[in-house]
């Protein structure tokens, strides 16, 4: 897949070069998603997700799992699920996985990690 990255604040977005792609949107979080930047992340996701068939979120550089990030992922799952698409999580570091577990999202992380 040929991608073009968008870098905005503490995250990057990559998507296929085709404007009407049938591929999932790849979204790489690069640091922390928290109350200080959740609106920026959410706005970027909203503007890109409508062009895709799903969402792949790369958590490899994420330092911690926060409640705002969990809410964003759950909202994306609901929105995309209503359109017949899925959210997938890739490269989730173990400390982040453990933090999601403390938020009560162990099963969700497993589900999102197994989408493909």
C-alpha cells in the first residue's frame, strides 16, 4: 500500500493516495493522546475516516492509554461499525495494553487487535 503521511501535533496519519480508497485509513499515534490534544486528533480522524473503509490505529509509539483515547476508539468503533467497517489496533505495547485493561477494555483491545 502506498501511503502519504500527514503529521499534525503528536500524531501522523497515512492513507492510500487514491482519494476514494477502499483501504482502511492507517492512523499512527506518536505520543500521548489526552485532554490537551484529543480534539485535534478527533477532528483529523473525522476528516479522514469518511474516505476509508475502516480504521487501523498504530499504537507502537504511544506512551500511555488515556480515557480520552479510549473514548475516541469506542466512538470510532460505533461510527464505523454502523457503516459496516471496523477499527483495528496494531503494534500495541504491553504497558499500553495493561493501561487499557485498567480502564476495563481488555476484551475490546483483543477484539480490535484481531480484526484482520
